[in-house]
C-alpha cells in the first residue's frame, strides 16, 4: 500500500493560492502527445484528433464520500483519480488527462495537501495520464475534491451501456465484494480504537480487503486485454455501486432481461472467510457492496472461446428478452428477482 506520514505542519495561508498551485504542480512532466498546454494558463489545451472524446467528472465530499479517519490522504488522492479513470475504461476508452479541483478548510496543512497530491501524481504516472489543470479554493468546512477525466476512443470501439443483445454473455473482471468488506473492517478498527486508543489495528487477515477499499485500481488492463483478444463488448459499465445495480443499468439501457448465476460470482477467499466471521452473506455483499471498480460487460456468444479460461474474467450470466425479467439463479436453483440494493440495505442486515 501507499505509505505516508509527515511531521511538520505548514499553514496554507503562509503560501497563498498561487504558490500553493505552483507547489502542487511543479513536478508535472506531461506524458501525452495530445496535451498541448497543461497547468499555467487560463485553459489547458488538448489536441482534437479523429477519435471520440470522453469526459467524466466526479465530486467527492468529506463526510459524505470519504472519512479521513480511515483513509490516508495519499490513498484518497489515488482513489479519487481511479474513480474517474474507471468511467473512461467503462466506455472502452483510453484516459489521457485529468483536472483536479480542491476546496480546503483551514484545518488542512500544506503537508496534508502534498500527501493528497502524491497520490494523485502516482495515479497519473501509473496510468499514463497528464494532470493538466484544476482550481483551488477554500471551504468553510472540510475538503472537497472534484476530478474530471478526459479520454478518447475510436468511433468503432466506443461501448455504451445500451448495446447488449439477448443471448449475450454477462462477464465481470476480477472479484467482487472486497472493497465493501474492507470498509467494514476499517470501521470496526476505528471503533476499537475509540474505546482503547492504544489498540494496534489487526488487519493482517484482511489485507486484500483493506487494499481494495483504500487503493482500488481501475481496470485499464482489462480494456487493453480485450482489445488484444479482439473482443469488443456489446455493452459495458464499471462497478461502483454494486453488481446488482450495475446489472439493472445494463438491462434498462439495453432493454433486456438477465439471468445472473449466484455460483459464478467471483469471490476472493478473504471475502468468503470474512463474510463467515461477520455473519454476512457473501452474495449480498457482492451484489450490493460497491466500490469494486471492476468492469461488467456483455459479449456475443461467438466471442466466448476468446475469453474462456481467462483468469481475469468470469462469465456470470446471460442476457434475455426484457419480458423474462432480471433474476438471480441461486445455488439451490431458485429464481429470485434481482433488485437494486444500495449501501443502506446492507447496513440493516
Ligand atoms: P484562473 O484564475 O484562470 O482560474 P487559477 O489561478 O485558478 O487560474 O489557476 C492557474 C493554473 O493552475 C491553471 O492552469 C489551473 O488549471 C491550474 N490549477 C489551479 N488549481 C489547480 C489544482 N488544484 N491542481 C492542478 N492545477 C491547478
Ligand atoms: Mg481558478
């Protein structure tokens, strides 16, 4: 994971906005041919090529989307970038640039913002994306981060949520549910810590879960792999809210039904053992957990031989006519209507 710890505390007011921006952006080395002008003018300038341009934006608010008592700032910066890049990859695109806007209350020191930017810069480096601008302002309470990602995709390769056909296979990358359980583990540790501030966190058995919560990776590799395998998904979405709600989106936009097979949902061993320990149902966690940032897509059956046996991909179901409805086929071979359960539905269990 990303290490972080700093001792000195420099008030942001001692620099002022322009010096702060300069400080946060001076290390940027632009990597993309298409970035003509980055930070430093009234606008960034990017080349307009023959491909389609993809734009996506997200706003993260302290206390609503993140809690700084669990997530180190460096991880937050990294994750904030991942959330956006994931949306670009979900269109089957390549991410090229991001802008980052932040609002900070006076509780944040320069060192704190530096940590946030370490995570942002690392994400840009790992994913070959340029940070080309943003905005910096103050907030009366807490931190806000808004990131916009810009990407591109060839016209013939763009994948929408709406392109699935009846009979297509439903495929997911990676495994599901770990990020949600990681959050449960971190919350539990926070409560232990509040009772006994000398308690040492016991996270060894949950390392994968915590990593998935604190340092998610957007699936650029899957988009590249599909392209190499010459598989063009018929529809695609990234899993930010949980498998069931994303399946419902694909079905609704493609005007289809779906059968999802419970026994095919990919789960890591730590997810299975932690669900047992926490007395949770692992299928419910995968369906409703969220924040996995895996890709969920459909492919024509004729493409099945190309993905068969691929350890990164699981076929979890297939699309049907809309009139057949959207169902989970359980291990006991029962057919249950799939509903969008959010975060809150899980809390009540
Ligand atoms: P303006 O007054 O024209 O909005 P700013 O002083 O806000 O200009 O920004 C100056 C430059 O610094 C611009 O290129 C802008 O995109 C960039 N910038 C501002 N804030 C950030 C930030 N938080 N991260 C990255 N770049 C930033
Ligand atoms: Mg500005």
